C-alpha cells in the first residue's frame, strides 16, 4: 500500500531530480533569451563595502587604544582564611600577613592629547601601580586622577609620550542616536591579545538591572567581549566611540553573545565632571520610585504604559516642592521616554543641576506636565528604587498585624522619636504579604489609597475593602516608600 501523504525518500529524491531537470531546461531557455547574470564580484560588493567600513573604523581608533596592566597586593589571609588559621601553629608566623602581588589586564583609550584616558573603575580599583602599553608597544605609567564607582568609570593621566609627541584622542559619537540593529565594533585586549577587533550589532538599548553599577543604562551588543576587554571602546562604523565595554552576561565566564557597554554620552559627562570638578555632579529630585507592573498600574488607574511609579517624595525636596505625589507615573523627562525606574534615575542624574526639568506624568489616568529643578545629589539617599525589604489585624488572609507607632517603639525600630503612623509588627510566614516582601518594621502609609495615621484609620480602611480586587498598600522603611499590590 502506498502512503501518498508521506512518500518514501526515494520518491522524494526522484521527484527532486525531475523538478531539477525541468527547472534547468526552463532556466536555460530563459537564459538564451535574457541578459547575462551579474558577476560574482558585483554580488559581493555590499559585503566588501561593509568590510572596508570595518577596516577604516579599526584603523582610525588603533592609535588610541591602550593595554592597561594593574598591580595590587592581595592579602592571602583574606583570600584564603585557611592560610591565616594554619599560620597560628608556626612560631613567628602569627604576626605575619602573607600577601601576593596580583596582576590583571584591561583596556582603555585616549581622550585627550595631553594624555587623559578613560577606562572602567573596576579595571584600576585598589591598584598600587597602573602601567599602560601603547599601540607602538612602548610602556608608560598612569595615574588615576578620578573615578566614579557608581557608573564604573575611571579617568587616567598618562606620563608624557616617550617620544615627546601628543597622544591621539578618540572622537566621541552620540550614543543617543544609536538604533537597535546598528553595526558596532569592540576593540580591546581580551586575554592580553592587544588590538583585537570584533563586530556585532546593537542588540538593545537602555539595559538596566545588570548588577554592575548603580547607574545603568547599558548598550547591549553581540560583538564578542571577553575578559580583558573591559574599559575598551565600542565604535560605530565611522570609528567614533559610542560606548565603553564593561561587562558580559555569561554562565561560562566567557563570551556567550551578550555584552554591555556604558553609553558614550554618559561616559563623557562623568569624564568632564571628574576633570572639571574632581567629582561627578548628579541631579537629585528626592523621589522614591519603583517599576509599575501592568496589574499595579491598572489598579492605580494609570493604564498599561511603562514608566516610573512615585512611591513618595522627601519633604522639602525638589520633587516635594514641585507637587509630585505618591501614585504619579513619570513617563518622560525632558522629552526622553521613561521606561522604568532605572531609566528615570539615569535621566535625572545626567540632567543639569539648577536648570528647570520638565516631567510628563500620569496622575489618576490624566496626563500632566510638571517643572522641577534638580539639586546636586550629595550622598546616596531617598532616590531610586527601594530595596526589596499593641496591634490591629489587617485584612484577613493577607497575614499582617500592625500597631500604633509610639516614641519608644519608633526609637527601637530606627525611626525618629516623633515619627507617627501605624507600624507592621507581624507578618505571617507564607502569607500573601510575606510573598510580596512585606516585613515587620515597615510603616503602613496607605491602604487602597486611604491615608493611615492611626489604628482607627486602618480599621476603617479594612472595613471598606473589596477583597475581590486585592489590597493596595503603600509602605515606608524610613528611606523609601513603595506600593505593594497583594492579591
């Protein structure tokens, strides 16, 4: 019996031969009456043009790329506690602190003819000596003149060139103009192999939550980045620096197709601030913000668009004076879209201090424009995403018990003695509240947008709840406020 729906391989092969012969005859007839096919060289022209662009970009930046070697003494007692433990059993060893000289390599690039250079902070952190091998293989010493761990960048000053000539600086491009799909080249010294060039595309922009730095707005690229590439330039096809290669996402420790680079516009600002002010000047509004899940945004009447959800404003801060409120959704800063809390943090940090900044927000489903004037951020404080952290019961099944905050209890919890409100004293293990990160010691500020100042407020809010819709809480840990939807 023949299965016509699934012919045998031999039938498929025979049919393929017949079709091929027919196609050849038909094509031969067309060829006799048509023009000649384009030569192979013409077909390969676009690829050749791209290769030429790669070559020009690599040649342009080659005189500026540096091979950085650092030396630091590592305390072996800390690196391996067993060494210190065993040392106690040998006379004369108890007071010794064995150390080992550790060398590591990275990449940097020249940004000024006088010898200014840029690299990653983690490349030079805690280094006792920094030496630089130039493209012509001559070696010079370098000094770290400023660094910014929050963005993982450091500025170096090289010794004068051995031949007395100026250094060749790179040209910066505009990282804001990058588009997903644009070609990029990464240049660096992976595994000590200097002047290595790899190619890829911009895979994504605005990547955060990478866990490398406090301020993250990374360019993601699939250009190969490996250990030793850190601090090197990411180029466009014109040979302009549009990023500083910084990290990879990898389960093996090597390249797996996902690399991250600090945008050149951020790197330039950090560099200029370090050179001009000796520190990085960042804007601050005094906001606690969080990402709004679609479910939380719908509950607050904000639709399903992305943005940064305001949990609260520090009293007297620029945000407070501008009238920003808990529950506002910030969707744009100075015309730049805000996709999440990290993007807001970056845009505010890079804004001009003292200059009005226009925010577009959504409040109770309606768009508003708010003008706010950033001040300089002095220290890590209530701006950014909150860390994931006698009595009356909250709604049944949620697993929270709370009591009035009194001066003695406030001091014990680390709040000011005059702090007021209702504090969560117990969270049932395995409850819905526990699953959402609610813990004892948080001050309960709102229940379903009703302010909570006393236990009476809490009891009234509980009575008015529609549990079928879940419970929307706003809590404060003494630094950050955030919304939590429990359903």
